[in-house]
C-alpha cells in the first residue's frame, strides 16, 4: 500500500501488481500547473488563485484515470471503501484510491467537494507548497473559515484529511487541522527532521499525528530521506528504515506507512522546479517495493509490524475515517 503516488498511466498501474502493491493513493492533480505550463516556473502559476480552471483540470484527470480503471475491471479496481481494498487483494487487482495534492480543484465551494466525492475521490491533501483558499496568506493566521469547513465536511463524508506539506505554509494551520479533525489524519508523504535535515515533520508534529490515531507515509525522494540532505547520491534503504525506526520509537509502529511519491521526473519538471530528483536506491519504482520489505526484515522488525507498515496501518485509518460517515 502506498499513501502517495502520481503515476497514472497503464504501465505504472500494472507495475503495482509486479511489486505486490494492492492499492495506492493516486493524486490526480497538484496545486501547480507544472506540465500544463510546459515547465514555466511554478510560482508564476500561483499568482492566480482562482479563475484558471482548477476544477476542470481535475475533472479531466479524473475522467482519464477512470477510463483506464473501468476499461479493465479484471485488473484494476476503484477503491471507495476499505472493503474494496480487501476485495482487490483477494482478486489480485491493482486498487486505485483517488486523491488531490492540494485543494485548489474545489475552487472555494463545498459543492465541488461533494461532486468529487461522488466520483470516487477519497483523499484530499489540504495544500501543496503554495497558498490556497484553505490556508490564510499570513503564516501565523492558520486555516481559513473555508478550510475549517472542508475538514468538517471531509470527516462527515468519510474522506481522509491529508496534512502533508501544510507546515510549508503554516505551522499553526497544521496543528489546527489535527485538532479540528474528528477522525485520524494522514501525512501522506513526509519524512522526519530529526533524522533527515530536509524532513518536514518535527517530533511534536509526529506525536500530534499519532495522538489523533493517524499515520505518516514516508517519502522516498532522496533529498528528503538522506541524513545529509543531499540531492545526490541516492538515499539508501537503510536511511529509509531509519525513518521507520525513529517514528516507531517516538510514537509507535502503528503510525508508519509508505508514501513513496513517485511522479514524472523529466526535463520539464526540472526546468520548472529548478532541480531534478532521485528516489531511494533499490526503491525507485513501485516494482521494487519488496526491497523495502527485505530492509525491514534485516533491521529486525517483526512480521506483524512489517504488515502494519505495508498497509495495515492505512487500512485501520481508512476504516476509522469512514466509520459513521454519511458518504456511502
């Protein structure tokens, strides 16, 4: 189980089966038009917070992925509930959980949230790395009234609130979101700063997520995993397992998952972001996830703990989020 991924073509989805990955959260959009703007620096695309068709772009991406899933029901499965993950596992299918990395597709309306939920979206990361209508421009101001409304309604509908990257914009908003949510929250792709200098979460934030019953999906990007913070060379599997060790020691193994964050890494992305990326050596594609399992075994984690990291923890959170919901 991967709690964060962007690769949506058929070959990438089939790679899940080769890597023994039953399900992944597939983020259809991010709050930046990197490839749509052919690599223009992403900050330029953020100057217009509304009016550039975020909702329409998200709908287009959703329809494209749904066509792949619906055209081969013997291979792919749209995941709406925890039961669907278990069914995909039984039948050897690749399960897709639809999500957005950033809430700009909502365009400031709860009606859009309802529409996307009805079409199968089950995870929304509140922000990417830029402001949106959920977080105040002032870093010390926290969540907007609309941001609070979205969290409450996601709780009611049984959608997972993803707080990854929120601290890039506002530490106050991070803790407000954790406190406001009545259900467990997820940091779908993060690493922890005491172990990796470029990690986003500090120990207080890890404890806050755990106290809510949530999970941290570990990022696989080398510069966020590496103990030195370097972009090269690739980080090692041992450094990734160091992240597991730290969170497990601090908050318990029940709060660790795998976030990965595989995405299209090409010249357009590098030109837009000003850098290129690499992923953990030996775990740089979904097909190599078994290497993570082997690294956890070598470190001495028990079978039951490894199962939690590989998916049982996410399943627990998904069940808790949907318990008593009014979405299905």
